C-alpha cells in the first residue's frame, strides 16, 4: 500500500520551457496540475524505478518498468492507464535469497483539471482504480480505489510550490498521503524539485520520505528524468529512486 504513490508524480518543475508542450506527470510523488490537449497523448516510462527496503532483518529490492499512458479527452479531462509491465523482486531473509518476476496491477485513472480563478494557482483531481490483475507476487489482495488532489502555486516565472493529498481505499482500510514540493527552473531545458512524503493509515506502517529530482528536455517532446527519495525514520521505505523518460505525441 505505501508504495502506491510511486506511480504518481510531480509537478510544475518538470514542465517544459516550450509553451506548446504540456507538463508530464513523471517524476515525483505529486502529479502535474494540467491535462493533455484533446486528441494528444504521452508515454511515461521508468527505466527502471527501484524500491529498496530493509526492515527487521529482511532486505528487498524491487525493480519496476512502470508505464503510464495519458490521453487528452477534453480541455480539462484526460484518461490514464498505468502498469508495471515487468517487475523483479529480490528478497533476502535468514540467509535465504528469493527472486520473483512478473507484471503488476493495472491502474485506470481520470484526471480533471478545472479552471482556476487565480492566475498563479492551478489544481487537478485524479481518481483511479487499481485492479488486482498482476502476477501473484505483485498483485494486491483487493482492488484499490484512490482519489488525489494536486495544487501548484507559481511564486515566479521559474519557481512553484506544490502540494498533494490523497486517500486510498483497500477493502475496509484507508491510507492517506501528503506531499509538499518546491520546483524551479535551472535553464531553458532543465528543471529540479525537492519534495517530502508522508503516508499513514489503517494497518500500515507510517512512511516518511524526502528527496528530489532533475528533469531535462532532450527535445521539444522528450523529457529525461532522475530522482531519489530516502526514508526519514527506521520504519520508512529505505530508498526509492529511478530514471526514466516521457514522450509527448501532439
């Protein structure tokens, strides 16, 4: 459960300098407060995304080829499909190492980015359902239903503050996530951000992480990214990191 928001990402700092290229949802905990134009799409891919955890004598490392496809439906609404098409989980406990491979659960989501009355403020809602369709080692016990809100305040042309809040329902249990972030432009093609994340809820360990990332526009429509998050307490996820790319198809 506490890894769910790995699928979802930050922010205006990742936005492209070119006005005709929309912001990508990758990388980061929060997601862009903008939707894609009607009839356009993008492909966002981890190469891979990695989660390493070391708790109570058990060490695990998960490599995931996380894939997200976004399609613009209206000026304020888009459809998203996300899945980890390949996972490799290495677990070591009591001097025994096991390796599991397979695909993950499919997530179907809709993003709504309503009009904002304030010129320097934007916001969006993301509602999703995650189906337990993955291989046994990478499948949730039940469907997950999530509603998240992301907001961004542009404090200048090259700096923005953002915040994400979400609730996820699994069976009869709820989990909640909060994440502030700050992003800035390095130059015409590069951006950076820092962020923190806090996840808590029913029957899960609290998870506190912090970190950041950098994005680079390799062309008008292709973005490369790198990011890392580190656990802030002994019970938190030890490390989350990854590299990836995003491609916009106008």
